[in-house]
């Protein structure tokens, strides 16, 4: 390796100050110029309060990336596993058929179910007790995967809110059964010849992506902003030079 | 939108300062008339009124607002928002951050209500004396700083009427300066700035704490190293204006050079002196980057044993020092209360003709306060730009660079003054120095971020991307 000597010299050079830097005053002035530029931009520039703080518009001038948390909340990414909900049917009853699949697969054993029976419903079983202990939950999402009836989802886009007691984290069915109703054409209580797939208001991509052959438009690539500089592009020559070969 | 709001705020602030200064003039004039009527000494009343208005109102308000400003301005410099969570629980103000100003009220309440703790083995009297010394000496420095020019009392509205009704001669001078015509002037500043270190040293010693003692020692040695350079850096100005009084120097700077194109400001005549004085004062104030006496990560500081308002006095004395330094520098080097226009333009004469003597005085005083605020901002900007000096570097900067440079500055200034007493040669050399520094700053190529190169792999430096 012929480059060892050169490398040593480079490292020494980087550690030493040039005569210009030893003069100190011009370098202080340059530093002050940087500080002042930031100060003036942030003082006079308008602040984009968009909660998607990583992609705020820098064109207003302000470079502050602070998220004022309780007032501005960063949106969770698509597919975020939030707290669970039991999906209701159109008539408000839970879609759950108390099959115990979720409780069985749960690695944290945080789901407890007691089953009851409907007299007059095509689905006979339903949960009389459905409890999730959010303190035990490891948010793995296996219950959602295991459910054969699309009856439990983690699409609330909320994390577990704080509570004052441990008991508060044990969510009963009243607290879990919420959100928009979901129906599928295959649902026994809907199975008719002319039934079409109803639209899922809460999660419009759901039906499209899983049950349709229509292409889904990809999310637009984020613009390059002050907080997301473009990745550097190295020419082949630079790479060769830097790697010393 | 935000730019318009901030600009309106700044303009409103200027108007507020002007109104407050007008009130100060009226208060000084009125008290002068009263003491003139009582025992025929109007200057006593003027001095008492100025002590209260300038020291207790102007300096204290600016210094205590600087505690918020330091946090808020540093936040802006670092792309943050800064403190905005303290709110006043009054109707209509509950959801307003009010620029973080409630934080300063909360700080004050916290300081005053905290336990006043004295360590068991501390030396009681000296322990109590130290914060007073630190605070009082920083405070008293402003006495010689001229805030606004001298006006005859008869020119001030309300005061002339009062003088007539009390039968007092209304031609005594009123200026916004606590001690006008005080001969020692600049020496007074050196003397009391020198006493300020007793606060630091005594606090370190009386606390009976090793870390505090180390902090006090560092403070004293730093003071010794920089006091000489501090004094020497102003000798040039003393020779130029042939006085020690700040108000006389201020008036001297209103003179025009080259036929009135260039005001004879200290910074044009003594740019090196300006840099030296500013640097040495920074070190005297123990402000970062010269904050060796206090170091959160190593020795905590000379005030480690102090709590509550005793600590608060140390802290506020630092900010008072900032304000005083701003005042002294603007009086010595930036033309004091004079407007930043060439004297040939006749701006001040025009203002005098339009607004009268009193209006001109208020405008000039506002100009001075704005200069002080800008200089305070500059000091904070330097503090948030530069990394901290190592202690031995502080010593070598003081002894090996500032002191010889100050001596050389004296010699060069003396020679130039002898060669050309009209100051124009001095101004040419000074402008050349400024041009040299500015040109070097602008033209010398920026040092690119260096990459550490190792055989076989590349570590990208600077951008953080690999």
C-alpha cells in the first residue's frame, strides 16, 4: 500500500490550524455570520406548524424543527400498530366470534375472552367478556394476523394513553368496541347475490390493496428539504481516490 | 406575516424606549427643581433621579430580560423555539407564550422563595458579602456611562413650568448619566471591575468547598491576566481624546474626519483596541467562552454552595456586566448616543431644528439604548458561537497575545498621533486594519470539511452520510 504515508500526512494536516485560523478574529466573524444567519432566519421567518415536522416547508425561512408536542402531534406512519379495537358490524355488534385464536397466539397472554351464544344470528358465538391488558401487550400484532374474521384491528393510530391506575390499562369490551364498522361480502349476515364490497371509511387502502386488482398509487417521494438533505453522490473517481486504490 | 409582526414589535420597542427615556428626563428635571428649591443644589436631585431611573430601572430591566433573552436568542441561533411553556393564569393570557417573558417572572419567584442555605463550615460574614460585592460592583459601573446628552432643564416639558412655579432658575443641566463630569471616568470602571473579582474569590474561599475554591482561584488568575490588557487597550483612546470621561469621549466622537465624511468613532480610530477591549472585558465578565471559573461538567463553579437569591445575585451580576460592557463599548467605540451618520450630513442639526433640544436628546438616548441592546445581543451571539477555552489557553491568550498587542497598539497610536494630530492618519490606518480583517474574512477560502481517510474504506466526513 503506497498510500499509508499520504494518509498519515492527511491526518496530521487536519489536526493543525492554518495561519489564517490562528489569526482567530476572521474565523470568529465567520462563526458569528453563521449564528446570525440562523438567528435572523428563525426570528423573521414564518414557521410552518405542520406536524409532519421532518418535511416542513423551509421556504418560509424558519428552520426550527421543534414539534410542540401536546398541540402538534407527528402523524404515525401508515401501517402503525396502535391500540387495538374490536371491529363493529353495521349493527354495532362485534364482528368477533369468540374463536380464541387471538388469545391463543398472543405471546404476552394479554387477551382474555369468555364466549356467549346468539339465539337468532347466523354467527352463533360472541364474546361476553373480551379484555386486553395493555400493560402486558407487546404490540406485536399477531392477534390481528390470527383473526379469521377481521374482528380485531390495530388501526386506531393511537398509542396507549396514560392512566392513573393499573386497572385502567385493562380494557374491557366497552372500551375496545369502537371505530367505523366493517363489512365483507363474505360475511354470513350479508351474503346475498347482489352484495358488493362496502367501502371501508376508516382505512380506504384496506379493501383496495387486499381484495382488488386495481393498482395502488405509490406515495410520492418526499421532497428534499433543510432537514432531509439529498444523499451525497460520489463519482467513481472520488471513491477510488478515497479508498486509496 | 411573522416578519411583519416582529418588525412591528421592534418598532414598538423603540417607541417604548423613547417614551421611557422622556419620562426619565422629566423625572430628573423635576427632582432637580425640587432639590433646587429646597437647598439650591439642583444637581443632587438630578443625580438621585438618575440613580433610580438608570440603574434600578434601565439596567435592571435590561439585565433581567437578558436572562430570558439568552435562552430565547440561543434557541433561535440553534434552530429551536426556546422557553414558551410558562403562562400567566389570567383571562385572555392563558394560551399566550408572551415571548417567554413569564419564565423570567417564574425564575424571580423561584429565586426569592428558595431556601437560603448557608453551609455549616462556611465563613458566615464573607459568605454573605461575596454576592453583594459581585452584584454591587457590576451595578455601580453604569454610573459613569452617558445614556443621553445634556439638556437645560428649561427645555424639558413640564419641568420648565414646575421651575417657574417654584421660582427656581431652570437653566441647570440635565443629562441621563448618574455621575456627569466625574474626572476618573474610565479609571472608575477599571477600579470597580477589579473589585468585582473579590466577589468571585471570596465566594470560592468562604464556601469552604474545594470546587468552589478552585473556581474562585481560576476567576482571580483570569482577572489578573486580563486586567492589564483591559487597561492598556484603552490607553490609545485616552491619548486620542485626551480625557478619561466617557461623556467627553462621546462628544469627541461626533467630530467629522475627512471633511465630515467619517465620524471619529473609536472603532475607526482604534479597531485593534476595540477587539482587545471587547475580548478582555469578556474574560473579566467570566462569560463564555472565558467561563473557566464555572464549569458545570468539572468544578461546577465558585457559586456551588450558593442557593436562592444569593446565587441569583451572581447570575444577575453577570448580565448586568453584559449591559455595562455594552454601554461602555458603545460610549467609547461606537459614538455613544450619537446617530450612526456622517457629521457632514447634519442629521442631528436637522433633528434639533425639527424636534427641539429635548426631542433630539430623547432620540439620541433611544439610539444609545438600542446600541446597548445590539451589543448585548452580540455578546450572547459570541457566547453561543464559540466553544469554551481551556484554562491554559485563556492564560496564554491574555499574557502572550492581548498584552503585547495592546502595548504595540499604544506605541503605534502614539506615533500616528504625533505624526498627524488631526486624527486622519490614525483613521486611515484604522480603516486599513478593518479592511484587512474584513477582506481576509471574506476572501480566504473556507476550509472544507475534512474526511479522515483510511485504507480500504471510505468514511465520509462533514455531511454525516456514508
